[in-house]
């Protein structure tokens, strides 16, 4: 066979294989999820700590931290991407008008981390407010992308003592572990701590 033809055939096969791998790269778990693709929108290298926009100027600063564990609840999970987004102090998802992708809906108060071998994660941001004119408690959305490409949402972060928080706002059982957290005081800011367990209470997770 002509060497050029061999090279052509091999290149076509490799290209086809690469496309098939890309198509299989990500898998949504846990049922329908509007906006879960946002966890895939990160750019560049991630670390285990992220500071969201407006943290320095925020009146009520917030540190969110914890450890992500494998499904056994004991082994720290490495190379897991965690994405959060939330409202500002006025209860809205702020935008600048030039947002792309899911930032158009989620606003610019969003961020990503990737865990190291200790499974730890930290976000520096601001305490969100509840939606204006709605009986929805303040909350923070979170999405997970595992190293094997599986992604899904976990139960929101809520704050203990929020007068708007009822059982109707919480999943039973909560995905990833209990998300109703004590808003603590910490070095001039607020602090919430939550450990997450991959796949816990997520339908279809094996």
C-alpha cells in the first residue's frame, strides 16, 4: 500500500477516535439539571482556592471551606472541580452585560476550584441574600466535576437560622451531605464549613 495512503488512513482513524473520546468525555448524572454545564466552563489551571469578584469590597465577606471525599466518605478526593455561584447582597445574580455561556444566567459571582491530594477546597466571596420579593432563602449553588468526566449538582449551601428556610427547600436525603450550615464569625468575616461526599444520594451514581 502507498505510504501516503497509509498515513492518510491512520490520521483519519486517529481523528475519529479523538472525536469519539471527546463525545464520551463528560457524563451528566442525577437526572435533568439546568445549568450543570457551567462546571465545564472554567479556563486555565485551577487551584484549591478561589476568590470571587467583589470579595475585597464586600460588606459581609464569606469564606467557604471543607474537604471533598470519595464515595466511601473517608478518602480525600483529588482533582475534583467544584463550581459555585450565588446572588449578591441585593439578592440578584449580577451581570455586566457581556457574559457568555451560563454566566448570562449565573452572573459573575461564580468560581471554580480543583482539589489537591488532601481534598480541601476554599472559596472567598460574600454572603448572598435571598431573592427579592420571593420566599426563597439565601443559598449558594454548587456543581461537581469528577476526574472521570462525571458531573452533577449537589444540594445547595443554606444558612441555619434563615427565617425563610423550610423543609420544602431541602432535598431528602441531601446530595453530597447536609447543606444547612452555621454561619460562623472568623477573622472579621463569616465562615461556613462543609465536607462533601462524591455521589452521595445522587441517582444513578455507582
